[in-house]
């Protein structure tokens, strides 16, 4: 039985000529990798390891012909870039690898004939693409510049199909203290970071040279970090990373066991002009309600005016780190998955004394703008041998999701840059 939990995110397609042969065009699927490349899946599913050792992978996107574009993050050891991948013989593995650009980043998407990239997590750029060609056919164009950040800088991208691109600007803070992450320091109210941080912004996807002040529009406010963003059925959705260190900053009210599970990682529907709860309140998934942050006088039970903020659709256990959200629109997977949300959880680093957790792809049944059933773990065992004491010991950590034109689900990893392609074959599968 799959373990129960909750999740969400969206894929953006691109019309291109065939490069993967019949596999993406609806013909026979390539053979799956023995042991699914180390991950476990529900019965009837299996995985093909498309590529390995690509680098510090972030989000990814897949063209209609099966070409894959993976964002690589900048690290202290090396600059990132976009890695472009192609399978020329139809065996399911990428045998062509090319690099695009000389800066890393996170968010990436194929949209309306362009490859969009949240480069260096401080600007959105795009490259014109020609169907059937792996590499760009036009120069780099800068859509918008964003504030430079050291903390919570990762950016996701979502498109509304009406000319808008949505970008998150995470808050460079844990709980908006005047001295961040210091024991007993109260929070600032109003929080001065909420302009422009802790916000979602909408830009014109077809216009270059934009800034927050010139072309940008603040869409919603009140989030900590939310690089898992997706547009689905006329609404914006996101997964929020909850705050840290309840126990070390506020030992009077919280112990290590409580901090290991709280606060929730939130699956939210975001409305235009909406105000959300960070940094004043957090969602406690065990109590099933919002409570006041200790920086603002809370003790883990006090609700104050927190009920005025929208509740999440689902609250996941703390510190799982949701990094990607995708709503499944394909037909390959069984009916229960169609229209539902997949969420890539990067996994925790701060759940002591409990073992680290997360490191999975979860699924949330979803239809008509509502969660329709219990969430569950879809893909697991990325981290390797469990229990895991340190996040550094994880074999792999899911960080990106994309949907192929044939309905396959692609998953990227941040440890070594592995990409899995999950397919449904029916009958008995690997669990």
C-alpha cells in the first residue's frame, strides 16, 4: 500500500518535431531500467533512467519530441546552465548532451515557442526555439530582472495561457525577526520584507526589459518560499516551505519532537490580490488549523486572528521541502491520476531527533478545483537506505517534475543530476 500524504504542480508543453521516435509519438515505450533506477513506484508503473551525473539538477521541461531541458544550479564548485538532452536511437536514454548559457538557475519551461529560464534565480530569460532543433535558434532575451537574494532565492515559473508568467520571490527570512533566527526575538509587524519579498508577481511573458516597477504586478502576498508553482484550470497553485527552528528559537513553547513535524508544508490555491499567513501565522496539520507564530505572541495553541487567512488544501508534515508541483493532464496513467497533482519533495535537513524524511513524489487526487481524496506517496526510495540521519547522506533528492507529450512523468534529482521517466505499463509493477 502506498503511504498516505498530499501534493501538487503543472507541466508546460512545446510543439516540436519527433526526435525520440515512436516512444513519444504513442508507439512502444522503451524498456524500463532494472530496479527502476533505485526508486519504488505503485503497481503497474516502472521507470527509465534517462540520464545521470548531469550536475545539481533543479526543474526540468520536456518538448513534444522528447528533448529534455534541465536547469542546473550554480554551486561553489561550478557555474550552472541549462542542459539539453536528446535520445537519438529510441532506447530511452539521452545520448546527446549540450549546454545552453553560462548561468545556473531553477525554474524552466517551454512555452509558446520559447524556452524560459529563471537564470541565476534573479532574472527570467528566454530563448527562441525551432521545432525539432535541440538548441535555441535565437539569442537570449531578458524578460525581467528580480531582486538579488542569498536566502530562499529559487524561482519557479507558471504560465496562465493569457500572456502572463508568474514568478515567486521568496522571503529572505525565517519568521521576519529584526535579527533573523535569534532566540526569543519578536517578529516585526508589519513585516517590512513583504515588499517585495514573500510574494508572487505576474509579468508579461512576451515583453522584455521588465522590472518589479516597470511591467510587474504583485499578484499575492504572504509566503515564505514557494518555488513549486503551477497554473491549472484558471487558478494559480503553489506549495509553500514552512518555517524552521520552533524549538531552538522558542524552547519555552516547543520541543524537538514538535519541531520535527511542524509547521506544515502548505498546498495553496492563490487568488489575485490575496493575502496569506506568513509571517504572522502558520498551519498546524496535526491540529488542522492555523495558529499564531511565536514571534507574534503564539504558544503553539493560540489562534488569535489566524483564521482570516486562507487555509491550505492539504498540509504535509514539516520540513519535507516541496520543490515542484505538476497537475497531470495526460492519458497514459490510469484514471485516478488524471487531473491530480504531483509534488516533488526535496526532503528535510532539520527533523532531529527524528530521522530525516520527505525525499519522495506525492500525489493528491484533484478535480474541479478540489482535493477529492487522500494524498499518497507515488514515488519513493530516492534517498537510499533509511532511516537517514543527515540530508547529505541521501543518494538522490527529487527536485523537478515535467510531463511528456505521451503522458510520461519525468523526475529530476539535485544530488547527481539523475532524470527518471516514469511510465505506466499495467499489470504487475515494482513497488
